[in-house]
């Protein structure tokens, strides 16, 4: 393989990984903007989706149905987690909520371990067939599924947030919860909805990636954290920028791992995370803001 | 002083509410009739905002709240807006990153699904007739508007709920007198259309011209009430609330 | 018997038990588990200081633990360094790594440290496993020499037990000193309101990064002790999972009480041992030790939701040892009148203008909040800014005090450009301010709030505070703070928690705190709003008094009457632009002001 081909290959796999990270990053942003919680357990939704879909298909369920069930269950778990663990403590400080999501990460991971054990589970690709050649890169059919499904999801999310009253009221809760309550919007239901959306997005990421890698009970943390990297680079607020940042991050990670050594893959990924944090810190130092510009407008 | 039975829209008896340790409402009773504008005046910290927060259920309270002859038990803001009480909150509290149109539309949130889309669109047009200045800014983000226009959006958003009773918290706070005149004019128009309003305001002079009756609050209690014209002539009220900043500025 | 006395007795009893424990358990239980409880306690004390007092969570303490361990192992084994020299290297290396990571991240505020430390933990693990020629890779290094000082070689469970627990007691002492010091008060202020802390000159990132470095140092120390104790090191004990275990210990024990760290470490370690013997019996021999994460996850969730302060307060209550709220500064407060009032910050021989704004502009997205604003305030003046809400008055204050950066233009304080400085530096140069909605430090007393105002005029350093060297200065600071409370009339409430004050008193407390920084320029944001007419009269008097003692005052106010009464000159703003400036009498009659601000009211 020539260097050009190699780089094309790394680019392609970077974009595909980045797309998966973007699904997780979007979920994190949804939760953070609605409930101001940084959800360390986001990746567990993906692990749940992947493991559940894999088991359902093994038991003979059609793949499309299994995928739908897995995403639905992940969404329900997202809502359930909000109800049982986050809402009772919603008035506690951000520190407490953060620790609760760490606890959630442990508990969910533990439950996955109890149900599925430590063995990896596989899921067959959505469509069979040999990989396709696109430009200089060889791309599996499943990878195209990843990109196609994610694109559809992004369009649906865009329409949801800008064209539907439900989406607008969800945004309203994020912008000003008190005013939203005065409009009759049930903020807690909207928060639960945000967690369900995050659960669904996580579950979907798991279903999409399971055929490419294998599903294991502990696959979540690293995936969720990589979604975090993109969301943090994009400032934990903007959906489109989160997608862009996640894809960029996927590409950097893939190029780094490919050109240096795949043993260092996660090291490179989190080196980028630390670099991104430092970069944002420098930008903040230059800006020198201590209060948000919105808060400053009286 | 309370209006006779049939005319009473809102009747509050012995309302008690605490707001941290800072402000409190201590046994307030008041009423608002159908199509009536009632003002609550008083210095900052007298408990006016707490009163409105208690009425909408943003704060827990004790005492009796009756709307249209039926008790409002354990109010929560999500419920009271459905019962027909809508609040235009202090400092506007707009959805700042959202468009003017979306802000207004969300005002009608609890009607969506209950009423036709056309009815809501019709009310949207009604708001733009009341506030023509907003017509060209429908797509602008609320935070880019001037203070006066933001207040117009806040009032319009309150009206979009089609409330039986509109509560307003300091709608004139910090606005230039020219803008105050415009907004008072619009409120008079709204009242002529039959809207009941309970308005809390520090700018007693401006609001006593609009309201039929008024209550004066001090330290969490109603200390005086009566027809607005009577209160405006009351020497004690004049000294305390009409003297303040307006007249000293006249020199 | 008083609680204090009982606490002393209890502490003595604990030390005595620790001292005789090796002899008591000899031959029955391995002392090793107690060595590990001590090592974990060291790390968790650091983590609790970080979470409970600096308000930050780290998910990377295992990485610093590992860093200490590997530095000690590599320097002694590969470089032949004496272990007693390697120990400070390990501590220093871990502290430095924490500082270098923390210092920039804390600039971001928010909870980004969690992500950064987590990333560090993963990077560290990858490096340790892959840089095999140094670390020995996954199998690790063996044959690490024990600690020795001269001919004294420290080997065996008992020696490391005493060594480790001596360090634990020392760490508790250092932590307690820190919490009760000038630095501790600054951290409490930052937790309560970062903006208000900056307004008295506290650089939050500075102290947070030092606390984080200290927590790194403690973890590094534990790591070094660990390798010399076991003479063996491999990557697995320092992986991410252990960082989570440490957090569980910290939260379980209680992050607000340092001894809770020891309790947490002990409970988790013993529980784990118990689980390892019980779980296989219950779940069959196939049950792996990994199932304990379920237990720990649920334990963590339950503790955080139902008792966010951990078990320590319950433990104290059960032993009837709750300390009463100390009023340690009461005596100092009685000295209020005995210290001479501070002289004004500078005599009259200073540049004519204290504050100068040049072409200042601030844009928020599409909204122009301040538009090409210039004005100058000479020393000793009371200057008022009035204008309708949204006119940009508070934005001007935020620009002057450094909370916001101007889009264009500059702010000069006594001829020095300050608009490119962070807020805490501007405050240190003598810009004091109050806020429209008072921001006091609710969980400090009234007196301590003002002592925080003295932050930049006191000097106890982080290191000095660790060793309890600031007591004298603290007493003086308390006396000076009491003086400022006397000025605003709050001295009789010096020991009340600031969160319990009524509204009017909050405004006065803010003024006292701002005066404590000895401001050249005092910015008062609506000092009279929300006050009764009696309080308002007091505030007018106070503003005049402040000016008479040499501080220039700029105030924003809606109460035009108050402005006319007190101000020497008035600036009228509308939509971010200046529409008039001058003596109150002139401004009042300016036709533009009448048209735009006073409107028909004045015209009629």
C-alpha cells in the first residue's frame, strides 16, 4: 500500500469513528444543556445497545427489529436513569451530580457484566457483501451504514429542534427553565426527554459500531469519553460544532494511531483531549472572561 | 373594598410565603375582578415579587387562592398557567437565544394540541397589532432586541397564553419614559379588550393612572387599598411612593 | 466535658490504637492491609481537599500514584539513586505533573478537570505498558530496593506501617492548617462565588492548581512508599479503575472532613477484602472479583444521593463528637477600635484622573451594549452613571472591573491600562466593587467575608499556610476586618453566617468587603436598591464617608434622587451611548436628557 492509500484509509476510518463519537457527543450535549449534568455514563448506553442487539439477533430476531429494540431500550434506560438517580438530586451541586454519573457508570457497567459476562459478542453487518472502494480507500458496507444513518439522525434532530414545538420547548428549558415552567412546560419531563434522546443516540452508536468491532460490557467508557472530547472542543453547547469536532477528532486519532503505532491509540486520543483542554484554556485566558457574556447583559 | 361575589376573578385570602430570608408575604388578601386592572405598589423588598411568585406556584405558600370561584390548590407554575394565570416575570426572562416568534409561540405552549393552529396564529397576529415594532423583528434572537422591545415580547408571550388573569412583575422597570408611555398605552388597549391584569410596580405614578384599584404593600403586608384615584391623592402614599425618584428628578 | 475536650481525647485514643495495633493483631491478621489503608488514606486526603475545598473532582489520582511509584522504581533501579533521594523526586514529579495539568484547566472553570485527569490516567497507562525499556511493560519491574537512611534499612510490614501512618497524620495536620488559613478562606470564597472572589483579588485558578498539586504530591508519596514496601511494581494497580475506587473512598468518607478520608479508605479496603472472600461463595467460584464494581457503583450512588457529606458526620454524631461552630475570631473582633484606621490608599499627589475610559465599546453578538464611551473621573469625586435599564451601566462596571473584555477601547486606572488584565489583578490594583444582587460568601461568617476582602493585603503563602504559619497575621486581619464592619455598622453581627443576613445588611457587608481591599476606586452597583428609606439614608452617609477618606466612588443607581444628592458629576447613558455628562444641576436641565430619560415627567 502506498502512503497515499494508507492516509486515505486512515482518513476514512477516522471519519467513521468520528461519526460514532459524534452520536455520543450529541447525547452529552443534549443532557448537559437540559440538565447541566456532565454524564460520565454516556458510553454505557452504547455498550447496552450493542450487546442487546447482538443477543437479540443471535436469538433469531430480524436485525432491523433488534436494532430498533436496542435503541428503544437504551432510550428507556436513559429516561429511567434520570428519574431514579438524577432527579432526586437535581438541587444538589454540580459536583454531586457529576459523582452520581460516575456511580451510574459503575452500576450500569456492573449490570452489563452480570448479564453478558466478559466475553465479546458479535453482530453481523447490516448488509452483506465485499467492501467498496471509494477513492483510494477501502470501506466496508457497514461503515457506509454508519455514515448514512448518522446523517439521517442529524437531519431529524435539526428538524426536531427548529421546527417542532416539542423541540423548541426542550431548547426553552435549556435556555431558561424558570420561564419555561411559567409557559406551562413541564421541565422535568423535558429533562427526562433529553436523557431519553441521549440514551437513544448512545444505543444507536452501539448498534452501528457493533458489527465493526465487537460488543463488550466495558466498551462504553472509552467511546463516551471520545464523544466528550468533541463536545468539549465544541464548548458543550452547539450540536453542529460537536459533530464537526468529533469527526475531526476521529481523523486525528486515526492518523496518529496509523502513522505512529496502534498501541498508542488511546494515548493519542487522550493526549488530544488534554491538548484541546489546554487550547481552550489559552483561548479563555486571552478572552479573560469570568462571567458569561449572556449573564453580563443584566 | 372587595368587589362583590360574581365579579371576582381572583380572590386571595391570608397568603403567606417566604423567599429565603430576604422577603416574605405575611397574610395578604386581595382580589381582582373580571376585566379589571389592579395594581400592587410598594418599595423594593416589600414582598410584591414574592406575592406573584407565590400566586404562580414558583414559591410554596399557605393561604387560600380562588380563581373564578374555584380553589387553586397547591399551585405549581405548570398548572396555574393551565388554570388561566400567566405571569410576565420580572426582568422579562425571555428565551434569549431563540427568535421573537418562537418566544411568542412558546407562550401558547399549553394551548398547543388543545386548540387549532389557526387560533394560535390569530393570537400571534393580535400581538403584532398591539406591538407593531416587533413585526420586522420576528426572526431576530430575543437577546439582540432593546430593553423596551424585549419587554414587549415578554408581555406578548404572556398574552399568548390567553390567560384569564395576566400577572405582571415590574414591566416598567428601568425603561425610558417614552417607552413606558408606549407600553402603558398598549396595556390600556389590552384592558379594553377585557383582559384582567394584576400588575406589580414600583413606578406608582405610571401604574396608578392605568389601574382601577390598587393595594399598597409594606414589609410583606397590605397596608392600604382602594380606588387608584383615591390612593394617588392620599398624602401618605404621595410622600412615600409618588415622591421618590420621579418628582425629585423634575426639580 | 466539653466537645473540644472530648475531641482531643478521641484523637489521642485513635493515635494510641494506631500505635499498639501491630502488636495487638500480631500473628492473626497480616499488617499489610493496614499499610494499604494508610497509603490509600494519603491519596484520599488529597482528593478530599480537592473535592471538598477546591470544588474539583479528579479521576486521575491513580495516575499520580503510579507516577510516584514508577519514578521511585526507575530512579532507584535503573539509575541507582538512593531511595531516600528518590522519595522527594517521586513526590515532586507527581506534584509537578498535577500542577502542569491543573493550572491551565482551572482557567476554564467548570468541571473539565474530570476529563483532563481521566485522559491523563489513560495516557499514563498506555505509556507505562508501551515504553518497555524503562517501565518493564505489562510485567513491570522487580527488585526495587527498600527505603534506607544511612545504615537504617526500612523493611517489613511493621516499619512501613509506622512510616505510612506517620505520613497520614502529618497529611491530616497539613490539610487542617490549610483549610483554616487565609488560603482556606479564599477557597471557600471561590466555592461560594468565583466572581465575587475575583472582585477582591483572588485568583481562583492559582489556589485550585496548588491544591491539585498537593493532592498529586500526596498520591506520589503513596506511590513511592508502595514500591519500596513491595519491592515490585506493575501497571495494573494504577489503572483508571483505581482512580474510581479512590473517589468512592473519598465520597464515602466525606469530602468536607479530612479524617473522613481515612474512614473512607478503611471502609472500602476492608469491604473489598470481605467481598473477595464472600462473593465467590455466594455466586459460585466463577464469580470474578470484577463484580465488586456493581457493589461500589451502587454504594457510591446511594451515599451521594442520601448523604452527600459521607459517613463522617454520622460517625461524629454517633460518637457525640460534633464540634460546635467555632467563633475563633470573636476575640479579634473585640480589638476593632484598637488598631488605627488604615490611612487612605494614597495621598493627593497622584495623577489627576483615577479612572479614564477611552472609546470603550462592547458588543454582545448583535447587541451593542456600550458604544464608544469615554469619560474621566478625577480623584476624590463621586461620579454617578444613570440611564434606563439596558443602557449598559452594569456592563460598563464589568468592563472596568475586568469581568468582561472590551470589544474595543481601553480602561486606565491612574494612567495604567487595566482593560487587558484579569479581574483579580484589576482588584489588586485597587478597584473595589459591589454587585446589583449582593454576592456574599454565604458559608463564611460576616467577619470572615471581610477578612477575605483583605486577601491581597495579607501575605501568608500556600506553603506557609500548610504549616500553620499564618495565625498571627490572621488575628491582625480579623481585627482590621472588624474595623471595616464598624464603619458599616455590622460589627454586632460579626459571627453570623453571611447567608443568614437580611437583604439590607448584605449590601452593607459587600461595601465593607470592598473597602477592605483599600480601593483607590470603588464601584457601587445600585447601592440603594432594595433598601428601606432609613437604610438609604445610611448608605448616602456611608458613600460620603468613603469619599472623604480618600476613595473615589463611581456609582450606578436608578434612584435619581440619591444621585442628585450625592454625586459631584453625572453621566447619562442610553443604549450604550453617553447622552450627557456634568454637574447634577446641569444634567437635569439638559434638553436631551429630559427628552430621552426624564421624558414628559420633567417637561410637564
